[in-house]
C-alpha cells in the first residue's frame, strides 16, 4: 500500500471525473477486493490463539495499513457512503439489509458501494489508477 496522494488530490481526481475512466473489474479494483478479503482474514487470524506470534504480527501490520486507508476513505466518502461500503464489504450484510436499515433504495446501496470501492482503490493503489488514466 502506497499513500502518496492526499485527500485534496483524491477529491480533485474525483471532481474531474477521471475516476470514470477506471473500468469495473480493473486491476486496482480487483486488488482492493483482494485486500478486503485479506483484511477480514487477518482480523480472524489475530483472534486465533493457535496462530504463531510472527504470523499475527504480519497480520497486525496489514490490518494497521488497511485501517489507515479505511479512515481516509471515511473522511473522503462521508458517513453514508462509508457505512454502506463497510456494512457490505466488511460486515457482509446484504444490499437489502443495508437499504432497509438506512431507508434507501437498493440501487443507491450498489452505487455508493461502487463509488467507495473506487475511492479506496485510489487510496491504496494510486500508481495503478494513474497508469490506467493515461
């Protein structure tokens, strides 16, 4: 994970709609989805008492990096978009559950989740996103 972009640059990229050039299923999005799965796995690993300390340490380092990226995403995306993303991608709730809890349409859940994933891909993989834009 490289955090070379600050929030202002990310917001500017999004404002100028350059983010729209990143196709669904692009490399950065696939890497982010993989990182989310690894994050959930590492969270479970930390709680497992049978896992050696060195593996837990490596997992803790990854968790710290992802937590930092998630904090940046929360600041950039805002409360509702982040809540939708977190509940769907991290907590594993369904679109229907999230839509009912937030009293919004299911399509709004899908749109906000995708927007947050794209923003997280910029945070975690700025160099890939910049390359994709050229």
